[in-house]
C-alpha cells in the first residue's frame, strides 16, 4: 500500500484562484495500481513504516542485514499521490474504452517501464518530452481520447485540443501540486507582481507553469542560483534590457520589460526542484530587493511577494528521507528512476556529494557483480562502470528512487543486489524478521 499524507488536501487548499476551472479538494484514497508495477515486499515495508511513523518525523532508513551485504532503504521513495492518480486513471481509461483511439500528450510520468507498457497497450504519444511533435494534430478526431499527463500542459495545447473538439478536462491527470503552483502564480500576478519560476525551462511541468503564469503576469524562468545572480544586475538596474534579452533568451514572456517588471516579483518553483536550491534563490533575490530599495522589514512585500514554498509533499519527503539516508556510512548508493526524471536526478546529486552513486533505470542495469550501467547526470549519457562493489565485507548500500519509480522496479533491484552475494541470507526471511521486530 502506498503511503498517504493529509498534506495533499491541506496544501492544495492554500490557494483558490486559477485561470482554469477549479477542481474539488482532494480526498485521500487508495489507488488501484496495475500488478506489474506493485510489490508486496516493498509495500509491506512502506506500510509498516507508515503505521509506526504516522506524523512522518522519522527520516532514518530501514536497515536490512543479509550478512555479507547490508541495504539501507530510504524512508520515503516511489510513487507519489499525483503519479498514482495518473497511472490509475490511464489504465482505467484503457480498460473502459477498448474501441477508442487513446493518446497521451507526452510521457505519462518519467518512468520507462510505465511508458513502455502504455505503448504496448496501444496508447500513442503525441509529443516527446522535449515537445517535438510525433503525431500531427491533424490526425486527431473529436471523439479521440487525449490524456493530459501528471505534469499538466500549456494553455496553447489546451486551445489546440479545443479547436479539434476535444474536452481537455475529461481525461486530465495533472498533479494537484502542479495546479497549486499555477494557483499561487495567478494569485500574485493579480496583485501586480511578476512571476519568477525556478525550474528547468525544457521540462514539461515548467513549460505548463510558464504558460499559465504568463497569461496573467510577466513571467521569467530561471534555472539556478547562478541565473538568479545574473538577474540581480537587472533588479539593480545595472545592465540594459538588450543584455537581459540575450542572457535569458527563451525564458521570458512576451513583452517582458526588465526595467519595470522586476520591481515587484514573487518566486514559485517546479515542484520537483531541490528545496534548498529554491530557498537559496528566494533568500538571495529578497535580499537584493531589500538592499536596492532600502526596505524595512515591514516594507518587503511592497516589492517581494510572500509565496511560500511550492514543492509537493512527496518531493519534500523524498529529499528529507535522502538526507536521513546519507547519515549512514555506506560504500555506495543506488538511485532508481527514469533518466529524464527531474526529482530523481536531484536525489542522485544529493547522494553523489557524499559517496559513489549510481543512477539506474531498472535491475537490468545491474549487469553483474562487477559491471553496472548507469546514467551520468553531468555528461547526460549512460556509462559503464566496473568493480563497483568493493571487496571488503560487509558491503553497505544506500537504496532509493524517484517519485515515478514503481515498487516492482525497486523490489527487482533490491533482490538482485542481494543475489550478487551467494552467501547472503534469503531476502524474504530477513524482511519477514524485520517486519516482526518493528513496533
């Protein structure tokens, strides 16, 4: 059973204004996830931790000792509420409409196993994750089904679908935490602030947020603190508009005027960014605003909106659990997920700061006890490493995954790691004993 959190309801209700029809508040429920993505083993561990830590105050990992190898499993990992909702909805649509043509705007979630299975079931992707058209819009008919993925979509694509006669809300699986960001951006935009989005400009979610935000306010996407520091020159009016348009090409809304649109700003973020990175950007830009306008503490909101953090609860939990995981001494870390998954990549970066870390898609990447195929975040390519398991015993491994990685993938990785050690205790017996000893 997947972990649940009342945060889903609480956070979604923080904002109530949006440029699209509002949905009813979320009611927490159990999802019906296809068995090929589920795991009784992983599910039982998650459920035991949930029962023993209902307030989510304990971020220490679960420790499993198999003798020659020990695995530390992150407190929080895997499918979040938004992903579970999207996956359940997609498979329910396929089951209920066997005779209809079913399209996805792009990948349902950033996980290769889920997307490959959807393709096998006859679902067609209209675009790839970079926005490149795969299926021409002209091929779509008004009675076709188009599923909006968990990342949401742009107002421009919504308008395109409406022009074809397709209801864009009939099969919309946009994550409520993405919609929460849209609500927040819309709210501050209506108060005459410009919106700064901390996110990856090419990511589907950031594109959707940018589209919704620019419909109500001047909007700019910045990638990181370095771009925030570049932006500060224009906040202080030390560089020209022409320089701004060159430096931030493709990242600002039409008509954005850096000479006036940076006088009142608010920051929101792509929901899967590192919380510490977003906070660092918020603190830096606020300080620059305060210094330039010589503001007292009670005057700050005249130029800098109080937007609060717009990360989703799962991103927060997974990142906090990763910090808890990294308190353990270990030989290396394994992080599982799609290579284009933003939230997974951030977990990889966190782990890589402390110890050797291998970013893999599935158990197939664990080729042998001496060879592993893994993704290099900086080089943006899959590479091969050898002798990744040290000779000393016991070997200690940290294990986690992103919010779009199925439990079944985690179980397969878990078991394969243990299998690399012939003298290791049987996994089911070790986990059964662990479950029995949890109080």
